[in-house]
C-alpha cells in the first residue's frame, strides 16, 4: 500500500505533473447520467425537432438545457410552436433534475397541472396531487398526454413529494445558516 501511495505522488524526473497509476473511471451520479443522456432516449421530441437540433449540434440533455433564445443558429430553424415545445421540455428537464426519482415525462404532467416548482410540489399532499393528475387525465389534453407518457402511481407521487420536501428543507437549512453566520443584526439599529 505504501508503494502505491509513493508511486501516486512520485514526481517524474523531468518535473512534469505527478504520474498516477491507471485509475478506474469514476461512476457517474444520477444527475450526471441524466445530463449526458442523448435526446433520443428521452422520447419527448418529435423526429423533425430532433433533426433540427442535431443539425445545430444539440445532442444531449445538457446541450438542450444550455439552449437560449440568443442561440440564433438553432432558433432560426425552429418554428414558434417548436420553440415553445422546447422551452416546456427544458422546464420539465430542470424540474426532473431537482427531484430524484422523476423522469422528464412525469415532470411534463406536473407542469400541465400547474405544479411548476419544488415549493408547490412540497406543499401538496400525495392524495391531493394524485387526484389532480387523475382529473387531468380525464380531460382531452390529459388523455393524449397520459396515453403517451403513462400514468404515475401513488407511490411515485408520494416519492416526488417526499423528495421535494427534503430538498426544500435542505435549502431552508442552508439559507438559515448563511443568515445566522453573519454577525450583523437582521434589522439595522438607529
């Protein structure tokens, strides 16, 4: 073991950087796997839209999230309807990246019933949210979307809410620490 450590930190005689033994690739986190996924694996985009994005060298989820209206090369090839669809998919991707066990298809369903943020999802109860999804599935738009995306189970909905609550409490703790770490009073004294 000591030899291995010595080899790891041993400098080459020419003064270059330290030589490291052959290391295994570091496993990707679930977030990194989602960001590195190709757009074809999402099954959210139409073939025509995929072709337009491929011509603009937008091939992964990370590339799609970086796409802004200022990217004139990509936007010039898109119709206004396609651009609106892309913005909706970007919003769903961002939401699904925040909540652990959520697929972007599920996030699109949540966005369709106006659950647009972690705070709104965390404030809901699993029964209430599941009932709203069921009601949405009865509408004509919901029928088309649920038929394509699939109906989430109650367990999935409960897991999303639990993850959203955990994330929200974590963010609250971070905010609380940053406020309490400063020695300045919250209200200025006069």
